[in-house]
C-alpha cells in the first residue's frame, strides 16, 4: 500500500486541489472554458481527447506484454473494473443524464457558446466521463509500474489534458471528468492490491515476443489512434 501512495502521490494531490471546482456553478464553468477557444487549442484538444479511446488500451496492452504476467493481470483486471464502474453509472444509475450540449439546448443557451467544428456532440449518458476514466486507469497503472515520481507527474499531466479536453469539447461537465479520474485511479489501485495479495506462480512468467512484430503492431495502433 505504501508503494501505491508513494507513486500515486501526484494524483492524490491533484484530486485535493481540484475538489473546490466541484462547487463552482456547472453552467458558468462550461461557458468560461468555452471562452478560451482558439483554432490551435481546438486541434490540440481534439487530438488529446483521442487518447481516451479504447484503442489506447490496445496500444498500452502491447507495452504491458513486455512485462511479467503479474502486470498483465493487474492491467486486465483494472480495465475490467474501470469498464464496470463506468457502465454501472453511465448506463445504469445515471442513465440518460443530460450532457452539456443538450442541457444548453433545452435552456435555449446555445447562443452563449461555440462548438468545435467536426466534433460530434453527444446528448445523454454524461456521468462519468468514459474517456477520462480510461486514460486515468492507464496513467495510474503505468505510474504504479514506473520507478520514479517524475514519470508519475508526466503521466498525471497526460491524464489531465485528456480530462480537460472533454470539457473543452463540450462533451462533459466538470463533475463527470472529476469522477472519471477517481474511477480510473481507483480501478488501478484495487487491481494492484488484489493481485499483490493473491500471488500465483504464473505471475513471475513473461511472454517471449518477436519484437519486430510488436513494433509493427505498435505503429499500427498509433496510426489508428491519431487517424493518419
């Protein structure tokens, strides 16, 4: 448990710092963020948001295959936990909860914001942000796997960029993103602690891979992720 707190310390700090924004009026916050739009940031956050797609999980899996099966087990379990948590709330408890676009439309407030060209606006199932949960499951997993805090800070910044992109692109409320962060990190912690407390002989094994094939699959995953 000490290792988790040590390597995820930047994440816990970020959670604490970002709590006050939960009490800011959601509509005002969306309008404020929308006011910072520029062509450069439009392109930047569209690309950043892509990191929250499931294809990123496939890309990450190719990296995890290079490590012991212990880490593969943690990765797969964390992914399943994260998916379960997101589906439980998005499709179950908060099913059909309005996303920002439809909420503003019902209030006849779309004239107060501008949307990014080419981004398909989602209407319902807003809580939590699936993109944010996915990226924070990934970055927190690799932060635990890493051996220095610098890596943890870099990974946290990547996660925050993806989370903020969901607000910037008018796809999610701040609360959706914040709890997406929590769900993603919680999934990695739960999976790590469970696998660590239930060691198996096969955890020490490692897959022998053909690195040429691995590199080719990695390149293909990157191309699909960024659409080039």
